[in-house]
C-alpha cells in the first residue's frame, strides 16, 4: 500500500536517525524511535520524531518515556529548538501518552 511504501522510504532515508532500546543486552528490541533534524516552517530547527514504537510486551514499562526523554536530551545537546511529532487523533492511547509527556 502507498502509505507503507512512503514509510519504508522515510525510514531508509540518509537523513533518518534511530534510537533503539533493548530491555537488556542481547535481547530483542523493546522500542525504537526514528527521527530527523529538520527546519520546520523556515524558522524552527527541530528534532522531528517520525516513528516511535514500543513492542507490545514492553508497553507501560517506561520504554516510551525513555525514548521521548532521550529525544528531548538529544535536542537540547544538539541545540535544536524543540522536539516535534504528530499522531493520529484516533490513536487515543498515543495521544494520552504524548500529552502526559508534554507534547
């Protein structure tokens, strides 16, 4: 489908960066964040989160919070003006999570 093809292209882009969390060394991926550094609206230089995913087994264990905290820290350390992301309104769980995290 077209949406998935666009996501695959975005994730393979040379500008794409990743944070990957494991619950312990050698274990599977607990969660990941795909982000880029962007100029938004010709004036904001931001860390833009394209994807933030947490495996079903690791939800409600702080993995998502750790990823958003790392994004905030990375934005500060690289002198970005902030962190931006979007989510669908119908994804109510994600909307509540991001609101709690200050987005």
